[in-house]
C-alpha cells in the first residue's frame, strides 16, 4: 500500500505544490485547509495516514492545537511547516512531540527527503507479523496465533513450528530438525520430535494439516 500523507495548510497554492510533488513520488495524499478539518480527516483515516505535514499558522485551530490533540491518541510522524524559524518555536514543537521542523520557504526535494527519512525510521519500529495460511507469527513478540487467537506453546514448540514455517516446502530430516531446534548438544531420541510435532499439530487445530509427515525422512510445512 502507498504511504499516505495528510497535508494541512491554509494556503491552497502551497498545498497544491506539495501535493503534486509528493504524488509524483508515489505518495497518496489527503489534505485539509484548517486545523478543525485536519482533526476530522485524521480521525476518519487514522489507520492509513503514515505522516502529517502540519502548518503552524492556520484559521480555526492552529498547528500547535492540532498537534496536541493528535498526540493524545497517536504517535504518527508529524513535520511542522512554519514561516517562523525561531529557536523557541522549534523547542516548543519538539516538547509537544514534533518529529521534524521545516521553515518556509523550503525546497520540495528537501521536504521529500525528510519525509522519506522519517518513514524509513518509523517503518523499522512497526511490528512485523508474517501470515502463513492463517498462522500469524510475531517474532518480535515471540508469539504465534491462529486466526487471531494466540497459541500457548512451550519455547521448544514455538521454535519447532518457527523452524518448519521458515523452511516452508522443504522436507526436513529429523536430524536436521534436532540440530537446528534442539541444537547439537541434545543426545536424546529423535522420537522426541515426533511427540512435539503431535502436540504442535494438536494446538494448531485445523491448521495442523500444514505439517506433513514425509515417510522415512521427517516433516515438511506446506500450505
């Protein structure tokens, strides 16, 4: 999905300049000409707005008021656009939670570079959840859920399922699974894998069928 940017500025010409340039760079744009409209648009589109370009001096509600209200519920990146380049203003902005500060007049190329840098930075912090046929894996949170319900897995069961899923469509021998999940220091019976597979299949419910038994070899995760 395209990154969506909300441009908030009471000058129609300024909005159009920024909008046309960002659209040419592949962004999708929402726009508002005053603070009240900005808050309404943000409320309706909060889940898809990735960044806000927010002017300070505006009718109805100024940029600081908009910023304060948005920060009560969201940490969406905000770049303040202002004609005033005073240090005091900038410090005030950072205290309220501004991510960047750009003084008018500015170069559209510089603005775009700042936008890209912030989006890259915030993307890193977004939790990456991978979905395999309804099995959702959140490696950062070390959790696996099926159709939204978190499974109660032991550490070994979690690592076993993760290893199978990350090697999707590859037939894995019991020895290979032992070496990678139980590590080389395990000297037990490879039948322990079979009992763990049985438990994992059971916990996956209907999705347990994705773990195939490969006769004489081991197992394979296949959608």
